[in-house]
C-alpha cells in the first residue's frame, strides 16, 4: 500500500499557534498528510535583512529545506511575506526542486514605473522562479501575475477566498438603522463619503486614519478607527447593509470584509473591481456599482433602504453562497485537487 504524501505548512510567529482556519479543514480528506510548523522569532517579524531576527528565520527555513533531509513533497507558505521569499530564495539559489513550494493567498502590490518598484519586481521574478504553484484570489489577478512575472498557466491558479464559518451562525441582538463600511487597504472612502453627503441615513466607517484620506465627513457619518474584530462583527451584524467602496486595482482586495458580510447574511453594495466580480452576482448575491461613482453607490444604498424584501433576498443568497463555496474546507480541497491535477501532468 502506497503511503500518503506529506505536506508542510510553515508560518511565522512568537509561539506555536496555527492559522485560524486549521481546525476547520478535514486533513484526512485532502489526499495528503498536512503538518504545520511555526518558524519562531523572539518578537514581531523579521523586517530588516541581516537583522538578528531575519537570520534566525533564514537558518530555520534552511534547516527545513536541506536536500535529502526533508520528508515533505510540498512546502506551503501564505501570501507574499518574508517567509515566502526566504523559502523561494533558498530554493532558487540552491536550485532545489523539492520540496515543491506552494504559495496560497498570494497578493502583491502592482508594479509601477518607479525605480524601487521595478527593482522589487526584478528581485521577485528571479526569486519566485523556483515556486511550484501560486494561488491567488481572482481571475483577473491571475492574468496580471502571469503577465508581470512571465508565469505559465500551470504556475498561477485562481481559487476563491474563504471566511470563518462562525459568522454564518452569528446572531445579532437586533437590526438597527445604519449602514457599515470597513477596511483599510485600497478603500475609496472619498467616493463613499460623497455618496452619503446628500443623505441623512447613518453610516459607520471602520478604518485606519490613513485610509480615510482626509475625506470630509458629514454629521450622519461616524468614523471608528482600528476597533477590535469582535466589535466590527457586531456592528456589521446589526446593520441593514454593508458598503464596500474599492479602488480599481489590478490586484484583488476587499474579500475578507466582503465574505464576512455575506456570511453574516448582509446585503452588500460593492465596487465592481477585481476583488469583487468573482464573488458577487449583481442583484442575486449583492449589488455591484462602477468605480468612482458616488451616485451609483447612493442609488444602490437607497434601493436597499427602501426594499426590505430585497435586503432579505440578497442576504440569504449571499449566505448560501458562503456555505457552498467560501469555507476553509472548500479552499483546502481546491488546493489539494489542483496539486493532484498538476502532479498527474508533471510526475
């Protein structure tokens, strides 16, 4: 009997804590043995090359990857942080083909014309040469990474993002007459504020001070800065709807807040960009509006305020989509299936 292949997820931290989704996946159903290891740092993260923290992480990763020592078929890292690039650099520099490096939830800021950005992308293109599979969170984003890194179809793959199942069963004390918007990265709050400046309906924005971009809020708009996640969940669950104004980017942004709102059964008004077009069907599981269009946001919000039946219909459909497509188990199974497909083509 052939034993199952082993895969290792590595994360970085100050203690042996697994990712939040670890206990939501059925590791026996993945077709491999999935282990986890934390690369330990004394405090924070190794943000400066050649610092003590960086060197400790580098040595720990090198020890995992030593040829002939590793028993794993795949090494999995998350997003595009230091740990991902340390693994990729070591494997590229030593020309290691095993363990096969898989990056999940990959995201990287777009390339621009500045020398810093071009240098960064030159380094990344060279460093990520050794990576076996990269998973991103939108179809358009996949095409962007293919073009900017010169990757082929098999190296970059789209798998829908996931959210915490606990949001599905979360129940608010009561629904209140306000709308919520949340998030920090690439949010278009000036357009949102303009949409609500001609309305008396209450809006609560949960953001960082830098993401507001100096937008002048009217008396019906309340801004909360960096509140605890539990407080944000409570606000979203009590609201009548969630609005997600986003900048039009090549990369995908906004899925975390979007999927949380959908899991809570909230109707969502979202900008139609790379981070939302793969997740919302207009007038079925939410409302999509064009970028940089305050009137479109105001009209969509007005439609939801006036039509409770529509709010209920969209919220229920959104929550069903989460149950069927966007849980950690769906994500893990999709990654496992993609690896099996690749290995049947490239043994």
